[in-house]
């Protein structure tokens, strides 16, 4: 029997998925250059989930070391970015919000690295900018 509070997500082809329970530690939009380049988008959106509250379903993703102490997990079949882990954020994983089965469950609370945001991204919401 599945947990009714469990949230799930998956890649484009469905080979890799994840599930988590509990409330995310944070939900943000990130504007840093490496996130922009990794996702080919003006910013990306993450939710942070504590280790022990999540699991991979289906196949496990492949990892790419994008910079020292940073791993980005992706599907080797379709290329979907699945997660981000960094030594500076121990004990948690950051899932890409757009991979959620129900992305409307994502409720961003802030913009991070707004100082390097692209001027044409047109951020007009009222979330804090850091």
C-alpha cells in the first residue's frame, strides 16, 4: 500500500523516477549560471528533500560531476535532469520541480542567485530575491 502523502516525479521517458514524503526543506527558483547551463533555461526550480525521506524508483540515474563537490543526476536514456547534490548541502537532495508528477504541488518561496539572473527572464512574482 502506498503512502497517501507520498509525492513522485519522473523523467521524460519514465525510466527513472523518485518518491518522497514529508515537507520539502525549501522550494526555490535558482538563477545561477551552472543551473541555467545544465537545464538550458533562464532559471530552474528545486525542492530540497532530506535524506531518508526519498528514494529512486525504476532505474537509478547517472551522475555528472559539474564542478568540485557537485553532482547532477540525469536519465541516460532521455537526458532529463533529475537531481542536484552538493557537498555544501549535506543530508539532502534537490529535485528539479518540473519533474514532479504533479508540478502544481511545487510552491516556490524565493529566488536564489537573483544577482546573476538574466535581464530578459521577466521575473514578476513577489517571492524574495537573494
